[in-house]
C-alpha cells in the first residue's frame, strides 16, 4: 500500500444473527476508507489512528457517548494480537 494508507487504520465489526438466536461476529481490519455499504452493514467502526468511535450501533449502548477507550479495550481482549500486528504493519 502507498503512503496515503499509513494514516488509515479501521477496526470493523459486523454481527449476523443465526436461526438459534445466537450471533456470529465478523471482524475486519482495514487500511482503506470505510465505504457507505460497509458502514451500513457494520455495527462497530473504530478509527485506530485517531482513536475515535465512528460507529457503535449495539443494543443497550449509546454509541454517541461511549468513550473510544471502552470500546477499544472490550475488543482488545479477544483481538489484541491481530490489532498489534495490523498497527505495526505500515
């Protein structure tokens, strides 16, 4: 990737409900701009470089007021290795 992608790092989470009322969690790490289609499908989008919550659409969570650190630390519990490797790749 070119230099323009070195300042773009997004953590994207999408949830799919299964017939048994459980859900699948799909996580993507992207260096490219999050487009309208991906934004509409995603439940959570974090900007890892600027440390802001772009979208947080989860039940019982006010996505407008939840601090970035809270969301980030929640997902970091399970995806720390992937995030660290992704952030280290420039």
